[in-house]
């Protein structure tokens, strides 16, 4: 095969939408190109061996924050054992501030930004001449109608076993400075009827789980309603074979028409990812995040009380101007609203994001290695930041996992942040670990913690046992949440 399009996905179930876009738009070169995906954690030698088995002349890699280090090793090895194979990079992790990146130095060419038309053009020049003079090619953004949709390239295996990512639009009109989409300036929709026809054929092929990567599903309400109606029609026609759709929402924009549509979805059919990030107005102003907090809270409460949608709501710790007290206040406020999950993320300094302008004034210290996590700020020292990192990890294990549905309310009491932080500090002192804690041991530790708080042994054991018996449901956070998902800040890099 002449051209291989490759990436290292975070998990097997994540089918790369970016690679499928590239293949769909290869034009005359499509017959000479194919996709070859790997999963992070695979051996470098095995990846290189499998890539070279196809005897490619060009390999294009999609580079993301989660795979840049491993792909760097893959490219370094390829350049040693097969120096004649041309390596082209693209993806968000190499689209900004890339000149000094090791992987960029190792590669032959780099396409920054949108690759849909620039990557195929570059491949044509590499294969047929004239040889491209420049190493770095700024991706050209074509009219949306010129981009071929990639959904037919999901294989039957993808449809049967993997998450199908779809997008009705690209870009975001908002400017939150910690997010790469802040650079977009606006959102660009695909032609809706064409897009819905693609969803129709995916559904006809058996697809039932659709994950929308649109930055803000509820920007254009007419479009949102049409997309929701597509799923409502499917649910009405096939109640025994339901579809499941996942959307990202901005929380302060939920007009009545949209609420009406949302309320029609039965349980288990709809999931919303909602970014709050911070409830602190000063922090919001600093990071240029426009958000009506009262409206956002009202809408989250409405969704909890009047819809069956499963709600994941995101907060980010470590933003400029946020100290632990103000973060705790926002956390408690959010828990009180009752979403199924609070996604507690730690700020990452994504390449290209404007948040860097606060570095000096707010004493922001980031890990220089991916995923560039914040280590300290003027308002949160290194030791405290690590306590927050551990809190986030234990929160996933105990709250977001859905394994302690009944116990979590008791643990949180009337001061969720402080109470869970005390648990987090305590369990870390007992285990010296945040990973590889077997479920049985975790349950025993949670039981011990309840006793530290004054509960008698029999009651603590019975409460934990009521969860540990395996009951997992989708009650709101006040009564315990369900399965964990990646953080929104990172997820926004996925497509
Ligand atoms: S955080 Fe969400 S709303 Fe803000 S710029 Fe990013 S995608 Fe847009």
C-alpha cells in the first residue's frame, strides 16, 4: 500500500474520525491508501513491523496529546530502519508551537490545522512531484461542502464494536482560553440533510451508539432539534433496539423548544457532556469564558429533574485566579445540582491555547511533558495541587465509577468537597497509591472511612455491602453517579 494513515488511539473502541476524514478526501489517491490504527501501550517494534509490512512510501500519523510520546518513538524507529519512508504528521498536538517538538524534527512533513485537502495534495506532490519545498504546510480550510463525509468508511467491525464519532459542525464561537477551540472564532456546520442521510445509513448498518464531537450541540437550536428528531424517530420505530446519542452542551442556552425535545427521550438514550469549568465569575472573566452561572445552574437542575438524560458536568481545577476555597465552592454547588457525574479535571496547557498569557501573573507552572498538567499556581501550591490530582482520581474510583451509589451520599454529607478531600487524604495515607487498588480493597477502605467518621462497624459494612453487591444504577450524583469518561478539555482534541 502506497500511503498508510495511522494513529495510536487511546483505546481500541475509539475509532479515529480524523483518519477516516483523510481517507474519504484522498481523491485519486484513495485506492492507494488505507487506515492502520493502533492502541497506545502497544510495543513500538510491533507497530513499526506492522506498518512496514504494508510496504508504504508515505505514512501519515495523527498526533494527539495522548499519543505524542509513543508516536515519537515509532517515528524515530521508522527513520532508523526505513529512512526512505516519508513521514507526514498532522493533528492538534503538532499544529501549534511545533518547531521544537522532537517528533516534528524527526518527520519529513507537517500539516497543521485542517488536513482534509492539504494532506492529499501534499501526498500527491511527494509521490508524483514536484517535491514539496517546505516542511510545514498550513492546512487549508475548504468550504464545508467540499469536504467528503467519512462515515461509510466505518467498517462493519467498527459499527459493531466501536464508538462511532460523528460531527454536524466543526469549530466553536467561544473563546475559553484553556481550550484549543478558542482559536476557531466560529463554528462551521456541515449540510444537515447530507449529514442526516449518513446517520441514516449508519443506523441501517446497525450503528446504535453515536457520539457527537461538535463543540456545542445547542448552538443552533433548529439544527439541534432536527438531529434530536432523527433519534426520536428511530426510538419510536425501534423501541426494542434503541439508539444512544451523546452530545456536548453549553449549559446556559436551553430554550423551551430544546427542553421539549430533550424531555421526550426515554431513559438510557441520551447523554450530555456539560462544561461548567468554574463557577467563579472572576476566573471566568480571566479565561474569557462567557457563562451565565444562574442560567447554567437552572438548566442543569431542569435536566436532572425533567429529563432522562445522563449528565456529565465538567469542572477544571488549576485555572488562573482559582484557589481551593473557590474551587470547593463551585464543586459543592455543582454536586448540589445533582448531575450523574462531576468530571473533575486538572488544567492542561494545551499547545496553542491562549491561557499562556496568564503564566507570569498567576504563577502558572505546567509539566513540560504531555499532557502538560498544571503543577502549581500563585493560588495553589504544588503539594495542594497533588492533593487535588489524587482527589480527582479517587473521585473517579468512588463517585464516578457508580460502584458506591448508596455510600457516596453518606461520604459527601453537607460539605462534599471538604469531606471527600478528607477521605482522599486519608485513603492515600493508607495506600500510598491512586491506581491498582482492587475493588474489594477499595470497598473495605471505604467501610473503614465511614467508621472513622463515627458510623458503627455493622452499619458501615451494611451500607458498603449494599453497593458492593453490584447494584449500579443511574441515579443523580446526590445518590451516586455512573461510569467515568475522559475530561472535556482533552476530549476536545479528539476530532
Ligand atoms: S471550552 Fe467549549 S465553549 Fe469553550 S472554547 Fe472550548 S469548545 Fe468552545
